[in-house]
C-alpha cells in the first residue's frame, strides 16, 4: 500500500487564518478511502524524519506567523536538509492551498512546487466557486465535470511555464489556475489551490479531485485514477 505523509502547519509554519491540523485530517480521510495510508505530522524539526518512509508528501502549511524564520537553529537546518532531499528525489509531492506561500527558507521548495504567491496575488472573499476543467485529456480530470466548492479563490498566482494547468476559476473577467501539475525530471508534482477550510472538503467534486491527484502523483495506472 502506498504511504503518504501529510505535513500540517503548526508553530513555525502556522497562521491565524487556517486550521491546518483539521484540514490535514480531511485530506487523510479522502486518501485513506482511496486505499492510501496516511501519517499526519505537524511542522516541528522532528517531523521531517517521517519522510524516509513516504511515497507521497502532502504539504498543508502556511507562511508562518510572528516567527523569526531568519534565526539560526541547527535543528531546523537539519530538518530543512531532510525536506530538500525529499524535494530533489523522484518521489511524489502535492502542495495544498497555502503551500504556494510556505517554506520560504527551504532550498528548492518553490522550484519543485512551481507555483508561488507573490505581491500581486490575492483572493476575493471566501464563497461558493465554480471550478472549470482546462485540460480534459489529463488523467486527473478526465471525465470529471465542473463542480462547485465553498473555498478561497486564489488569484494572480505565479505559475512556472513548465506547469500544466488542469483547472481554473474566473475572477476579474479572466481565468486563474487552481491546479497545476508537472512531471519535470521524472518528479510528479501537483499544486492544488483549493482547501482553505473544512467546507472545501464537503464538496464531492473536490474529494474526487484530491483522490485523483494523489493517485496520479503516485503513478497509478489511468484505469485506477479514473475509477476514483
């Protein structure tokens, strides 16, 4: 059975706007229902040792709040080294929602994720959003229908040119990427901008999307992905 480690923002990578442990549990529920075992860990220096046994890393953490990210701390230096080694490996990675605005102090993080929150990024007030399919030929979204979800609609994110955008939402009269993927350097990487709070995971469409993202990242065959 494939095994996922879900990193939930606490302490250094927490923020006042998201309940990362709660949404990490909902992510775990979706994946376990799809036959993937899960281990949820908070963002402490000792957390990252769990990556040794991970086939898939899911990052569900934030920028940090009132924490000195520049302070020298050997424990974090060692932890970041372990995370960077995972990032550089061929193992699967999914970044959820605020993953585009976390681990600023981790070498290689944004290069692997391929999506960044910048000074131009924003989101309109949280509410019901319509998610549109952009690349219907991709296994993650093949045969999926557009769906609605109660969530924050991240807009004006910086998406690297080597990423394939699979889903989008409309804001200010233009589409904005919600899910972007890459197989660059034989590394399967997914960024999924959905997942602000528990309401997001009440959407059946969102649940199916997340299950398929995990299956694709783990290189399951197309038949298995489409069955989710």
